[in-house]
């Protein structure tokens, strides 16, 4: 557990090791969420980071059904 403080104007001061674990850099955008009385902070990825991620596989409905049938046949043997 890491203890920090809230500034006089309500600023949150995240310790350096927390910023590093989250990959937060100066001027990065973050999303704040409150869930069950807890504050969650998540970095907002840049467009470059989003495009670096593998793209989802696209297939037709027919291909999907064929793949399901194949998996069913394999699981039965």
C-alpha cells in the first residue's frame, strides 16, 4: 500500500513508482472511474498504441458456424 496526499486545490499526487507501473507520462490523458467507493485510474492509449494492437479476426457467419462444427467434432473424439 502506498500513501500519498491530495493538494490544497484537490490535485492528486501519484508517486513515481505508481506512475511508472501504469506507464503514465507527462501530459498523458487518464480516465477516472469510481467503483464501489474506490478510485480507478486508467491511461487512455494514443491512436498509435491502438493501431499497434493486433486487429481482430474477421470471418463470415458461415465460416463461424463451420468452425464451431469442426470444434464440436474434435471435442467428441
